[in-house]
C-alpha cells in the first residue's frame, strides 16, 4: 500500500450547501473542525459514519456533469445502499436531488450541484 484514501472531493459552486446535502443523505457532520483542512467559502467537508470524509471545493467556472451525456462526463459518482428505495427517494428529493433515471435495483439522481449518485437497493448489484 502506498497510502490511504483521505477523502473524496467533489467540485461545485457552493461547498457548504453541498456538504449539508450529503450530511443529510449519508449521516455525519458537515464542516466538523479537522486540522487537515481549512473550512471556508471555498472548502467544506462531511465526516460520515465509518470514517470516510467527503470534501467539496468551490470552482468558479464549475460546469456540472450531464448524466448520461458523454460530452459532459460524470467525473465520478457515489452509490448509496438503502433498505427502502421509495422511502429513500422521498427523502433525497426533499433535500433537493433530482431523479434522472430508474433501473432494476437502483435509481440515478443528481445532487444540487449536478453530480450523479445512485440509490441502490440493499442486496442488489450496484452499477
């Protein structure tokens, strides 16, 4: 092993808003003080249960991915396992996510900054 994953970073226009979206989606704490990062209008974080950290960095000329348009690639996406797809969908839509597609066993959404993520039924194969 060369190193360990410190965090996954997503570009966006408004880091604090996206951090709160993912804190509500995944649990955890938005913008918890951490000596590894300075928290400001350009950088926010979410420390999720289990130790993973998501980072959100402000990009002035941010252009969101346009799933599934290959001319605007996804860049990355997150799969989130849930017990009840319908209940989870209701909650993410209330947080500001937008449903983009449904598949057997998972559903594709975009977060408020346009990043795609999937809700995956527990026990179903992910994308």
